[in-house]
């Protein structure tokens, strides 16, 4: 900047271009004369100061609200006269608190215009007319009872959680990624405050964070699970259609070390499928992860019973892929995205829940890209199986063991019959198309031959001759005919 100014004949003092903090780097007017590093430090300090002020203000408002409510409960005689005023004051205090907390959870710390603040102050709190479900009420009561054992720390956590939910109410118009970022920031801030201010041990912090996640995600579930602004539903339909098309995949193709003919192993497979399907019925990310973990443990038990030895990771992933193909869990992609966005990050990064969830994501990715080479099949056989022309599961009746289920035998027999009928139908259709083509070719050939004959021997039509006079006309002389015979009468 200084060199360009000197070339233009303008004198610039180099000291004016240096960072205001004196670090030796050049400052930027857009950053109030600081360099980028110093500007971030100053911004972080100002941000932390503002956050601290916001929390203190929110706590003071909360105390005033509790004192006002306690005083209203003690004065029952004058409640009918002052109830309306108290409700108005309570509403105003709540809305002011929400406005303050919004600055803390917003992406930017800049204060809006005065007109926007006035509108937010007049707006009623969304918690006044909120209709809660039975499950939400139950979770709320459990959360309050759980926090009672922590006394002052529990009260602090409850206030932070309530303020976060109020702030998220105003953030529903944001993208799901931004809402996820706000939630993850909240998890991190609460955990850090408990460890630094509350001096809570790490194992208790983990339990508290689980309860916080359960409480807030139960209340936010219907707004953040598979929102309309994302393509989660489209991905759900795509993976569901893909799994249906792969219904013919056998355990042998995936090298699955599970023998379903063993009753105990078959029960484990059924339980694993039930757990992975049950994942969609849960609201809390931790509960969904628990379903994945239970499913995975049933898979390990099934492998262990089949092989009579502990299962390895190389055995687990193919079996998990087989379970997903066999179960076809509903809204699979939406559940994976929901867990990724709103689960406590410490649970996903560590522990068996995170390990099993990672394997599930790998299984889904494998299914999406599964091809003939993945199953050691030729491309021709893979295409035939995908189109439904034939099935590798088809078995002859003599190959069945005597104690095999009669229903399964009949099912495969019917599948074999349907396959034969399908092949016969295809042959008939091919012959019908060939016959139709032959008829069209024959018709075109006949028309061409007729056209050639007409062109070779054109038809000439001569004009008609003059009409002859009738024999019995009166113009007898002109016709040179003898006179007509006259009848004669003979008398006998």
C-alpha cells in the first residue's frame, strides 16, 4: 500500500499503517486499524464480555421473576386485583430475557434496530400458549427431578436450558446446519461452565449432558427431524428403493459368517433387525444410538455362536450390511443425519456408540455403491438379479432337508414357478412381436408389388361409343330394318 502511494506522489507515514496493538504487522482499516490476529483477539474478548453481561442480566431477570411469583402466591387476598398486572409484568420480563439471550445464541453479536427490539418486546413469549405432548411433559418432569439432586448447579442448568429453547424458537427460519451449530455450541458451553464454574466431575458432566440432550431434543424433535428445507426425505426414498432392489443378495455373497439355520442365531438376527427398525421410533439421538448399539451386540452374539469364537471387525461389517438389507429400516438417511447434527459430540467421537454408528454409515455407503464386483458376480448375472428375471435364492425341492419348514419350501417352489412363467411370458411376447413385424413386412411387400404392376401396365380407359337406337323405336327406315311382323288370325 505504501509503495503504490509513493509512486503516485503521495506521502504515507508507515507508522500509521501498523497494527494499533503494536504487534509489528500492518493493520486494516476495516478491522479498526488492527491486524487480523489482533482483531480476532479483541473481538473474542469483547464477545466474552458481552456473553458474561448477558448471562448476568438473564440471571437477574430470572430472580426478579421468581420473587414476583413468590410474592403473588403469598398475597392471595389481593390476587384478583393484581393478577392481570402481575401477568403483564411477567410476560414483559420474559420477553426481555428472550431478547437478551437471542444476542448470545445469534450468529452475530450486532444489535438490531430499535424498531425490531420494540417488536420483540411486545411479542408474547412462545411458551405461554405452547401445547405440549404427553411425552414432552413426562420428559420435562424427569429432567426437573433429575436436576433437583444437584441443587444450585441444577437450577443454573435448568435456566440455561430454558433460555436455549426460547432462543431456538426464534431460529426456526435458519437452515438446519445453522440450528445444528447452535445446538453443538450450547452443548459445549454448558459442559465447559459445569467443569470450570461448577467444578462438576467429568463422569457427572456426561450424565447431565445426556439428560439435557434428552430434554431439549424431545421438545425440538418435530422441528429439526427431516425438515422440509432439506433433501433428507428424497434420500430416504432413494435408499429404500435401492435396498428393495437388492432383496436377492444372499449371506454367501457378502461373506456373512452367520448360520441362520441355528435357532439361536436366527433369533439374534431377528432381534438385530427389530432394533435397527426401532431406531426410527425414538426422539432422542442418544436413544437412536442405543438401538444401533443393541443391534450391533446381537450381531456379535450371532457371529460368536456360529463360529464358536469371538467375532472380529471384518466379520461384523458384512453382517451389519446384511441386516440393513434384510430389515430396510424406515427413514434411514434422516435418522443418520439427525444423529449427526444434534447428538452430543462427545458420544459420537468416543465409546462404542460412536464406533457402531460409524459402521452403520459405512454400511449405508456400501449399499449405495454396491455393484457386481462387490459381490463377485458377473455383470450379466447382476443385471438379471436386479431386473428380477431370476433369483439366486431359487432352490430345488430335493436339496431341502427333511426338517425344513414346509412354508419356506412352498414359497421357493412358488418363486420357481413364477420365474418359469416369467420366462414363458417373455418368449410369448418376443414371438408376438416377431409375428407383428412379419405381418407388417408382408403387407408392405404386397403393396409394393401391386404398385410395381400398376406402374408397368397402366390401365387405359377409352371413351364410350355412341349409343345405338333401340330396335323397337319408331325410326325404322333409318335403321334399314324390315317392318315388324303383324299378327295373323287363322280361322279354322
